[in-house]
């Protein structure tokens, strides 16, 4: 009977030891996997930062201005035209009815009218 108890004890101890070793190896495997994913994430983050910098550098107003000034077909107009916008009578244009929107902020800041841009030049 003592030999059978010894075999049961050794079997349980061996099983527990194997489970502990398996658990520790899984912890290390998952740690390596996480580290690998973190490295991939860091590489993607670095590439994203470089791309954002390139977009900001290439899309800056200074660079666009330099590109326009270097282009031979770009010309500034010789004369400028000032356009005075008058108040349109209500109901004058049925396609685009004028809606008067005035709120507390516009009254506080003194914003009275909105400007409209027209694409045609009236003589």
C-alpha cells in the first residue's frame, strides 16, 4: 500500500510540475508575442509621424507660395476690383430666400450682415 501511495504522490507532483512549467513557458511566449506586436505598432506609429510631417511640410502655405512663384504661368492680376454688397430686398430672389438669423452671440459681437460672393461681374 505504501508503494501505491508513493506512486500517486509522485504522479500528482509530476503533473503539477509539468503544468507549472507549461504555464511559465506560455507566459514567456505571450510576452515575446506582445513585444513583437509592440515593435510593429511603434514602427507604424513612426511611419505615421513621418507621413504627417511630410504632408504638413508639402502642404504648408510657404511651400505652396514658393511653388506658385516658381511657376511661369502664374500671374498676379494688374488691377483689383472692389465689390460693394447691398442689402437685398426680401422676396427679391425667390430661389434663395433670405433668412434673418440673429442670436445672442451675433448681437454681442455686432455681426449684422453676411457677405455673398458673386461669380459674374456686373458692368
